[in-house]
C-alpha cells in the first residue's frame, strides 16, 4: 500500500493494548477509523485520542464473540462508508491451564473471539476490500501461532489457524491487489493476561519477566510498516525471533 492517508480502516479490540496502538498509528498516518471493542468506556478515550490527528473516527461497542454483533457492525460500516481499505483483526483472549479441564463454553468463547470472528469479518468484508485498487488485511496472531507451548492449546489452535488463514488468503488474493499479513509478536505489555486472570482463565501462576515484554507501540509500528511493504509474515521482538528460529532448527 503506497499511501495510507485517506484510507478507511476497521480495527477490532481497539480500546487497549495492541489494538489501541495500531488505531493511533493509523490515525497518525491519516487513515479514517472504524473502531470496535466491547469496553465502551475505554473505547471512547481512544476515539478522542485518535480524533486529535484530524481524521474521521467512528466507534462502536461490539462483542466479537457474538456473530450477530459482528453482522450489525459490518452493516453499520457499509452504510456509513460503503468501502473499506484496511482490516485489522486484533481482538483476542487467552486461556492457560490443563487443556482437559477447559469447559465447552471456554473453548467456544476463545475460538469465537480469536478465530471465528476474524474469519467472519473477512468473509463479510472481502467483497469491499477487493473492490479497491489496493487493500490490506492484517491479522494479529502471536509467536505462539508458530511455536508450541504447554497449557495454551486452545490459544495456540486459534493462532496457528489464523496464521494459516492469512497465508492462504495471501496466496489467493495477492494477484487482485489485496495484501495480507500475519503479525506474530512475542510478549507484549498489554492487559491480555490480567483479563484472563480476572475471568478465571489462568488456573495457576503464569508470569513472564517484564524485561521480555515489549510496548504495544512497537508492535503497532511494525504493523504499519507491514501494510506499507505488504509483508506476509512478521515476527516482532528479539525473544520471539529467537524462539521461532530455534523451533525451526530444533523442532
């Protein structure tokens, strides 16, 4: 994508963490934004921050685990803009604990948010995207969509699936001018783990040293660069690149 200024972008999970940072980075580049999150209070603060950059910012409360709310949000976007140039699938949750002790409801919610929601947004918005001379889908995956780890099987299943979906779409639609990126950051300083603890989705002490975590702004900068350069797979962070390299050498 040669120019982001004036483009229309949708970002899910935009109220905090990586989603917030990507939204603000795109606003600085001059993109108009349609921001979705299930936390209306935090989302309103991001909207105000983004509007300071002089672009059109629209926010909508949306729980992406509910297909009807995704459908309503997509219809609202179509009615408002009638086009879309950039789709950022960012919303996600994590479960850490014994895989065999996960309930059906936990499996359904995690896969609904992490995998089925991005797929549904892509299916609903693909016709708008391929109408543009240049457009881009960026799926926020994880280093754990490339490298295995114990006790996060559901999270890994969703992220491996999202990486595979991204790569397949890239093969299929790049001749039509649609770029697709699987963004795979390592450990990021967000509220992902805190939210999982609050919801009882981390069943024992689960902690990473703070020096291994990177700020979400760093991930957002790589996301914007990936859109400009149409990178297919982007691994962010020295720790993540080390894990990925080690896994390929010693699977």
